């Protein structure tokens, strides 16, 4: 499971960096705590469906786009 969390985190980080956003900017736009975003990007946490939806909405992508390749 840890590898899956890491792959999801890498996808979140890639989408954030592609947009030129810091973790603070993603936090402001998503309403998620910056520390939680860091945990997600490092693959240290199990992400809920609600958090996946929040991230997908913030990035203007589908949830399935966040999960591609997992």
C-alpha cells in the first residue's frame, strides 16, 4: 500500500508543480492543511475519497486522473 500512496503523492506533487503552486497555494485553494498536503505528497497518509475529490476539483481534473497508473 505504501507504494500506492507514494505514487498518488507523486501525481499530486507533479500537478502542483506544473501549475507553479507552492504547497501553501494548494492549501489555500483546496482548503486542506498544508501539513496534510505534505504528508500526501510524501506518501505518508491514506487519502479519503473526500480528499481525492477536493484535490481533483482544485486541479480541475477527474479523480481518475489522480489515480492513473496506481
